[in-house]
């Protein structure tokens, strides 16, 4: 049709220059040709069979046998491509091929199984506000908050403290609270800040947890300010013990100005042994920390001062109760 339109133009025009009418007429013919023809190769494509690539590689069963090693390798290669996993060959043998999946794929299998049992991380963060509401409905009087950044609509923290835990702390726990944090090693990471009490049998008694992005002065202050009205109801003066990390000293002194702030000696000794090592010094400083009587404490300190004055001075740079 295009050839006929071109010939018609050359026969009508003697000067060889097309007019605007000829151009419009040719454009209309070409436009009609394009509309009536969707695929000029439709007959060729219909006559060519299209095979489903990898259809024969959908199943892999124990005891499968191939005619030769090349067919076996081809099957494994196509199977890995279809199912999207990586592998490496362990060893070539006369009668079998041995392949091993990468470590990251084993982790993926574990993740898939955990998602089927407890759900995925994505779904958990999506329904986090609903979960906090359900905690309040099922446990009236509890603390259950979900903090969201209004500017970015992103989750920033969740605080959970059951009413039974708070009442148990006030009634049956000693006035000693441990403040600590640990990293969350899930898909999105984060930190879990916790407040742990000590019951009458010297057992650990969980009181509250606060899930947040990082352990810092801001998150500790937000957590302790939420718990302060309930913890200060204890009939005795509170004693808080911590590892003095991430601004805890300043936050505790501002939120609990009348509480005693104790320091974890395990962390203190961990810093001390960088400069003063030895099993003998370790025995003396731990004896000093665990001494219940002033006379016993003085014995350990005097011996430490006699054996290693530098270690004695380092230890006395830290605040302690006389």
C-alpha cells in the first residue's frame, strides 16, 4: 500500500515536488494502514512453538537419575535460576554430584519458618498500634504506648508495663531496680531498654520494657519519665543500678533526684582491668565490692593499697558510699 501511494504521487506530479494535498492524502493512508495492522509478524509468531522454560525443573526429588553428568548439571543450574538460590559444588565423584547451598540461603529458610510460626517483622510493625490498644483493653491500668513521628509517620518507640508487674514491684519487690539495654538483632534492629526488679527470693522481676531505635539520653529520659509516677509509689527509697551508659547518670539524677544511683561493678572492673590486671587484684577489688561490713571492706582496700597503689587510686576515683 505504501508503494502504491508513492507511485500515485509520482504520476500525478510532473515537477517532482509534492503538494500539501498529496502529503495529507498520504498521511491518511499511512494512518489507516497502521490502525488496521497490529502485528505484521503475527503469522510467523503463531507458527513458532514457545516452550515453557524450566517447566521440567520445577521438582527435585531424592533418587533422581540423569543420563549423563552434563544433563545433571543443566538441571541443577536451571532449577537454581527458577527458584532463585545460589549454590556451590563440593566435590566431583564418579557416580554423583554434591552441591551445597550458601549460608545466607539457610538463614532465609530459617526466616521463612519463623514467619510462618510467629509472623513477619513487617506485619508486626504495621499492627503495632493495634497491639498496644489490645494490651490496654485486656489489662486495664497498664502502660502501653506506641510513639510515631508525626512528620515522617515512622515508628519511634513502644513502652509496655503491665499493671500486675507494677503492683508486684510495689508490694513484693525490694527497692532495687536495674536499668539496662540490649540490641535487637531482627530485621530492623533497634534496642530494648528494660527495668528489672528484685523480689523477696532474690529473683529477677520484670517491670517494664521500652523498644526504641537507639540507646541514648533522649530514649532513657522518655522511658524513665513514663515510669517515674508509678515507681516512686514504693514505700522505701529507691536504689537504681546501671552500667552508666548513654547518659544514664544525668537522666537518673534528673528524673529520680532522691533515689540512690548504684553502678554495676562488673562494668567498672571491665574498664579497670585494661590498666590493672592480675587474679590477685581481681580477688581484692571484688572482695571490696561484695563486702557487707565496713571492717571487711577496709581490709580489702588496705591490702589493695599496699599491693598496688595505682589500682587503689584508680578505684577511688569512682564515686562510692562510705
